[in-house]
C-alpha cells in the first residue's frame, strides 16, 4: 500500500469532469456488448470524469439504460474523443475489424490497457507486438492464464507451474506492466519488479469480473495514475471489493461481476479519506 499513498488524493474542491480524465473502452462485438458495459460502469464508478464506449457491434444499443452516463459510440468516434486513457479488448472479438481498430488504438499517444481479445490478437501477430514495443506511452496487459499462454506460446499448465516467471516474462517481452490474473494475481513491471496480490476469493471466478477489472485500471490511468501504481491499486481493490461482498453474504457462490463495482467505489473512497 505504501506505493499507492502518493496517489490517494482527495478531489480538488474546484475540480470538474474534465479534471478527472476521459476513459475509453474499445470492445463489445456482437453477443459480448455486456463485457464493454461492465468495464464502462466500473470506470465511471471509480471516478473517471467521462467514460466513452466504442462498440464494434453495429446493432449495439445506443444507451446503457442502467448507466445512461456512459457515452456509447462507434469505434471511429471513440478514438476521436477526448481520452486520457484507453482499454481495448472486453468482448472485442477477433475479426478483421477488431484487428484494425486495435492497430489504430496502439498508435494513440495514451496509456493503453490490452485485455481479453486484444491479447489474443496481439498473440497472433508479431507485427502488432512490434507496434506495442514501439509505443512511447505506457502499455498494460491483463491476461488470464490461457491468454498468457497464448502470448507466451506455451500451455496454460506451463504458465500456472510458475506464475511469477510467466508474469515477469510477459512484462519484459511486451515492455508492459502486466497482471497475470487468477488466484493470487501477479503484477509484474518490465524492469523486473513483481508483486503478489493477497485480496480476492473464488467468488470472482465468474463471467465478467475481468471486464470490471479492466474498467478499474483504465479509470485510474485516465485520472493520471502511473501504470504500475494504477495496476496494483486496481487489482487489490478488485479483490477487496469481492471480499467485502462475501463478508456481507453476497457470495462467494453466486457473486456477480456487476456487484463488486459499488463495493470497490466505497472501498476506494475510504482509502482516499484515510490517505491509504
Ligand atoms: N457478458 C459478456 O459479454 C462477457 C464477455 N466476455 C468476453 O468473452 C471473450 C472471451 O473470453 P474468455 O475469457 O471467456 O475466453 P478465452 O480467452 O478463450 O478463455 C477461456 C479459457 O481460459 C481458461 N481460463 C480462464 N481463467 C483461468 C484461470 N484462472 N486458470 C486457468 N485457466 C483459466 C479457461 O479454462 P477452462 O474453462 O477450459 O478450464 C478457458 O480455456 C472476451 O472478449 C471477454 O471479454 C467475458 O468477459 C465474459 C462476459
Ligand atoms: N479463485 C480466484 N481467486 C481470486 N481471484 C480470482 C479467482 N478466480 C478468478 N479471479 C479473478 O477474477 C477475474 C477473472 O477475469 P477473467 O478470467 O478475465 O474473466 P472474464 O473474461 O469473464 O471477465 C480476474 O481478476 C481474476 O484474478
């Protein structure tokens, strides 16, 4: 937690939405629009001043009725929005359109989180890896063990055999702050530092919790947190929120991804109020 202290600052009294960053989420192909909604709702509740979703599904709704604050756009206009950080991947699919939007996203001078299908596209194309390595702005990766295996061209069992080694290798190979998700998530930096997260529980083993984590990470990046600190804080908070939900009786069995968002907001405000 000491690493995070400098960044747990109360809002300036005279701040406005533009002071609190613009988070973008690129994803939501057909049948997976929910993944982008979860990430967007999470980014909004963790304090991003504005949240934009760029949805690949041409038939996607024009509004999230449960979170009308989210601005839903087509990918082209998402990339032209006033973003301060971008997450690519939740429900993005692996079609040619997704590959092309990902390439465009990589060329933007913004902190960039790659998750889910963006990681699968990255694993399948060495040209994209070169583009990621050439980026001047920070890149972050959030693979689960199978996505990590695709990125490292090995089996999931091999990743799980030595999780710290896999996380450190990913961080070095892609020049990116990386979280290898799962029980005891490992956060690794390209310089070799690594950390084990101690919060969280098997209630998180349910669809969409990774999308919510993406929203938390991009929200902190959008508000100006450095990459490593944003990753560490978001991963820890995600687990703390799940632990608090379980303590309140909403799991572990049947905990849903959306339920941890409000708990994370409450815990984050507590951290800021206490200065830790
Ligand atoms: N509401 C929506 O719209 C939602 C949409 N979503 C979107 O769906 C897309 C596909 O994402 P995905 O992760 O489901 O598929 P994929 O990358 O093939 O991974 C599956 C493989 O990974 C493995 N595995 C996973 N965790 C593991 C662990 N801890 N430890 C070990 N193994 C682990 C797992 O293992 P198995 O189940 O076989 O044991 C399986 O082999 C993506 O865009 C995402 O954003 C989802 O977010 C859900 C909500
Ligand atoms: N047994 C567990 N203990 C702690 N955290 C877990 C456990 N299982 C899953 N998680 C967490 O839940 C999230 C799952 O993410 P992911 O596999 O990408 O799911 P999805 O693609 O459905 O959103 C990760 O943050 C992971 O660390």
